[in-house]
């Protein structure tokens, strides 16, 4: 049996735009996109992206497609799209995380799909959904996983696929996640999946790749695995506002893998919240659009290499958050939950009583109930934007106060609409799915920016089989009470103890604050001229007041200002861009 790891082209592949795909009628594919197309009789299967495919698995994929076992099409190692045709139906899906996304518009014979929401929007002349942009600012995007920032353009959430047939279309679950067992039982499978994800890509890249080596557990672990089978060019960024401890660990990792660490020393011009005229515009707002100068500087030594490894997704798959205690209460395990909450709070000099009250209230409310409560708060204008200190279903941020009364009323309607569509889940499962999709979406929307940096990023923690192996371990087992990310050390005991035993994590608060202060005038002008203001959805005055207060005793609005700035920057930049004619050659 032979195995072959197929890697995508220099840029992120785009389905449904470009040249027709040989052997797959009606599907177009972007330039530089590599695919393996399998066919047997009337059944065709195409796999696109980074994946490991053995000769014996080709027949299995064809059989799965013929039988309509869509989940079985997603079990190859790697991160990829898959499309199957046969027996009058078509099926297309991305990955569990949502990095390999699928979007669609229309119904029946009028249906089009693509891996780019923006390309569909251009093709169908769909306007930007400013109300959804306002709702995401107020409460985050996780409450509407099937919506985009373009009117009528729908997203297939990570872990689902789109099935098209004579009777119309429906969304089919393919997550394949079934929590069971213990950390000790599942760690070996997770370690093997992550190792295969890294080693396979290194082999396909000819043993040469770049890697972020920031000093954190996630990027460091991936770099160490990659260095086991090839040569790594380790890069990182530092300025007077970043963590000196992180940089110390980064040097230690680089010494461990015997790779000189390329440290880019940034100054005022590389601080966050700056953007350059003419920089690429992602499909939807991406945080990296505000750190273009920083990324351009530190990634320069890695530009042109076949691949660039990151640790994106590690925070989600390796650990879990206080949602696990909410889930315990939901399951009737109140005594265990209270004991863990009390121990955790006392170790951090926090009030166990306050934390326990917040957790029990969250467990009783549920996701739909939390959205209903948020809708009432928006309508009345009476809400507390202070962060509760523990995970909650829906938190209205400072930016909710910046919406106009008209916008708050309309967003409240979206909240109630979202509440009606909620599929009830245990808190820990809901949280890990939402967090995974958030980080995968941001990585996905960063792709056009990464192309301008000269790198092709890969994110092994977001691979299907890596995610499934991690989430097969119940979140309570992965949640570190006395250790940080216990799954990593258990799954890969050969990693150095000084790394997996690290108890701290660098903060970007000082750097974000410095960036806002340095770019305050440009940010203020961006807010004043935003389409959100022109459309009567955003009141600029309270937002500008919060902007002027940055650097004082309170930093409550820091994250909200980051989301507002990247949204306004995207809206303004998008107004001056267009897509090439190939983007309009859209078929399904």
C-alpha cells in the first residue's frame, strides 16, 4: 500500500471560480488549486487541500459516496474540501473546524456555492449586511453560524456539508465527534494524529518549512514536531510591549530544535491598529488586517518556503474553559463542579461564591434563553457590559452601548431569530464548537493577507482527525486545573518538560493599548466615516469616548475597539475594491 500526502497550491484554493475541473462536471476551480479526482461509473469524488491518501482508500471514498455515507469522506488525515457527485445528487463540504469553508446562495436550480462568500456576493450582487455586522459587534458572530456579512449568502458551518439534489438542498452533519473515555485513554490517538499532520506536510514540502516560534505551547510543539523530520526556519516578533518571557521561551525552543531564531524587532510603525492603503481585503473582517506591518516584518525570513506552520487552534483543542463547570451543573454533577470551582477560584484569589453564582445562573438560562435575555436588554438599553469572569452563553460587550436605539431594536430581532434556530447542546460542547469555528474563520479570512506576506500557512491543530481525536476526550478531562493544557504533555511525552510544564502565557494587552494610542487619530476618523454610522446603526460619540479613554485605569473596551476597528476598516476598504472577471464564472 502506498500513501501520498497531497498539498494545495501556493494560495488558498477557491472552488467555483476559474477553470473547469477535469472529471468533475459543473465545478470550476481556482488557479494553483490541486485536486485528486476519483471516478467509477457514475460516481465522482474530488478532494482538494492538504490530505494523506493511500491507494487502498480511493476505492473506499468512491463506495462511501455511492452509499451516501458523507461522514466517511472526511476521515482522511489533513485539512481539505471534498465534493461528491452521483445518483442525481451532489455533496460538498469543508472541514470540522470551518477553515475550509463552503458558502451558498439561492434555492433549487438557482443555487450556487463557493468557498468564497465574497465571490458569491459579487456574482449575485449581494449587498453587505450592515445589521449583521452590528450584531456581531454587540455579541460576537457565534450566535449565527450560518450567516455571513453578505445578504442572502449563507455559510455551511464547520462540521457540516451541503447536500444538493432534485428535492432541493439540506445541511448534513459530518463532525464525527463523540466524547468518551479519559485523557489517559485518548492521549495516544491525539498525539499520533498531530504527529501525522505535521510530519506528513513536512515530507510533502521536501523537508523545508517556516514556523512561528512565539514561545507558546502550541506553536512551539508544532515546530518541534516539524524539526524532527526536516529543516525549520523559526521566526517570531518582539517589540517593547510584547512578553519578554515568551521571547525567552522562543529562544529556548529554537535552541532545542537547533534552528536560529529570526527575531523581528518592531517599532511604532509595526504596532497593531495600523493598515496600509492597497493592502489585500479579506472575504470578511480579519484581525490580521490590523497587524499587516508586524506580519510583513517578522515573516520576511520565511517568505517563499513551501509551507509555514502555526499553532492556531491549539488553545481550543488542547484545553477547555469554565464552560465545563456549566456543563457539569447541567448534567446534575453540582457537587463536583462546586468543588472544582472553589479550588480554582481560591488558587487565583477570586471569590468562589461569585463564580458559583454566575455558573449556576448560566446553566439555568441555556443558549436560547441567554439570547432572549440579551434581546430584552438591548431593547431597554439596560445591560451590564462588565465581563462576568467565567464563560457565558452570550455577553453583550461595550460596543452594544455604541449602537443607536434603532440598531439595538433591530439586533434584538436577530437575537430572537437566532434563539429560535439554536440546537440545544451542553455548555462545553457548544463552547468548543463555537471557539473552534471562530479561530478557524479568522485563519481562513487571513489567507489573502498571508499571500501578500509570501507564505502558505498550515494549521495542524485544525485538521479533521486532530480535532476529532482531541474532542473525543471529554472537555472536563482536558480542562487543566493544576496544569496548563495537560493533553499535550500526556499525548507527546517526548516534548521537553520545561515547555509542557509552563504555567504562564503572554498577554497582548500592552501591545494593543500602545497600538490604539499610536493610531488614535486614524481610528477615530475610521469610526466617524464608517458605513455603520452613515446607515444609522452606530453612534460614533460613545465609541470615540471609549477610544479616548484607552490607556487610563480601565481597559474594558479594548477588545470591542479591536472588533469595531477591523470591521470599519474592512467596510471602508471593501468599498474601493473589485474582483477579477473570473469571480463571476460561478457554477455549482
